[in-house]
């Protein structure tokens, strides 16, 4: 039954599904990768900071043996000096190691706090559940993989021993200090080889964990459709909102179109109602606009109240795209709209003097010679 259900889950998880899984703490995480990063970082940092740490601790040992006889009077002061010297020697190494380990952990999952995981769970304390997890098929698989990893690391160490043994045997003829340095170098190489192998195994384990996670989060086609509906909203609610918006637009058109000077149309797809009052407006203003059904309603209201209707398809589309209801027309459309208004005023007998020929217009020109052009 579970196999059939898994076969139905053929779709990749949606971003919302991945976000929900992350909020629940279901992320790809490899303990082996974290261990590999930690071991590699420790070995490399020991290589870098090791000589300085060794010199500092050697000097500290000599100081304790020769220069600092402990007494009851100087015990506290001498202890602080020892802590300061020892901490100063090993502090940078520990700080860099902690930083790299934290970065390695964050690179897998990022900063994630799951409070649900911190809540007490009695099932985790049940010995029977623990035995079931250990001896389950998944537990046996993890055990087998761990054994294989251990065998691989042992093989790498064994393959490195013969060459290292030959070099170690040759150190018997060298001075003690040089032989010790060569032995430490061989130990560093062996440790680094094992750490790199552990890191590669961790990367492989992380890839497997991520593949398992993505496979477990797969969705059915029905789940994807439901997820898209939740993201986009209920279609019925969207339709209801459109109906309310249309009703409000109709009401506004019924109020404003009768006051308009002209309605510019496409002739059927677009309708834009314009009104111009040279005493209160800097330019003609869009008082209503609409497409299709709303455009038809605007034309009907205009015809009922005797508002001129002018067919100018390019101008109607430009006005609809450039202006919202209540906004004045932009400068590039002044000339085209002025021609339409002049034509409307001519056929309707509403001949208006240009604004600059009236006393008010001349005063406005003097106050603002570079002001907005009036139609």
C-alpha cells in the first residue's frame, strides 16, 4: 500500500512544501559531513598553529620548572600567568576550529531553530521504541554503511603504512629533533588522508540524505493543484472580489461620466471619460475608464446624458494604459486630447477662449511662465 502511494507521488515538492518541511525540521543533514569538516579543520589548523603552540607550551614548562617556584603568596598571580600564556597559545587554534565547525554546520542547513524538536517526547525514552529503531531495516542499513566506512578508512591507513614505515626506519640514523619532525610530518600526512576520505564520505552521505528527503517530500498531482489553489487563493473568492470591483467601477462611472466633456473609445473594447475645468485643473482628467463590459456601460451613460463620444482607438488605448481614474493626462498626450476637446467644443457650441487670452490666464502666465501647458 505504501509503495502504491509512493508511486503516485511523481511531482517535485513545491517551494511552499519545502518551506513547511524546513519549519518542521525536516532537512538534509549529514553527521559524517560535519565530522569530516571538523577533523579536516583540526588537522590543518594543527599544522598551521602547531609549531607556535608547541613553542609556547615548551616555554611555559621551562618557566614552571625553573623560574616560578610556587609559594602561597604568589600562587594566585602565578596561576593567572599560566592561564594567560596557555590560553594565548591555544586560543587562536580553538577559535578558528569553532568558527570552521560552525560554518560547516550552517552550510548544510543554514540558521534553523525548530522549537518543536526541543519539546519533551516520552516516546524517545521508551526502550522498546529504541530497540525497534536499532534493529529495523533502516537501522541495519545504517550499521552496514558505517561498517563499510570503517573498513574503507582502515584500508586507506593500511595502504599508507608501508611507505611511512620505510621513512620511519630511515630516521634512526638522523638526529633526534630531525627524526621527531619527520615522524610528525608522516603522521600529519596519514591523518590528512584519513580526514579527506572522511570528508568525501560525508559529502556522499549528504547527497544521499538530500535525495531521500526530496523523495519523501514528493507530491501527487492533486496535492500540487491544491497547493497552487492555496497560493493563488480560492477562485470563488477571486470571482467575488472582481464582481465587487466591477460594481464599484459601475457606480463611479454612473456618477462621473455625466459630468465628463467627452468619452474617447476604441470603439468597443476601451472607453475613457475625460473632464476639463481650466479654472481648477492643470490638464484634462480621467474621471472613468474601462474595457469590454464596463466600456459599454460608460458609452451607455454618456449617450443617455448627451456626453459626446469620439472614436480615437490609439488615443483611447494610450489613455487607458497611462492614466488611472482621477489622474490628469500626461504631457505627451496633451496635443491629441486638445484636438479632441476642440472638436467636441466646436460641434457642441461650447467654444472656450484659450487660457492665455483671459485675464486669469494672463495672470497665471506671469506667475508661472514655465508652468504646465494648458489645453
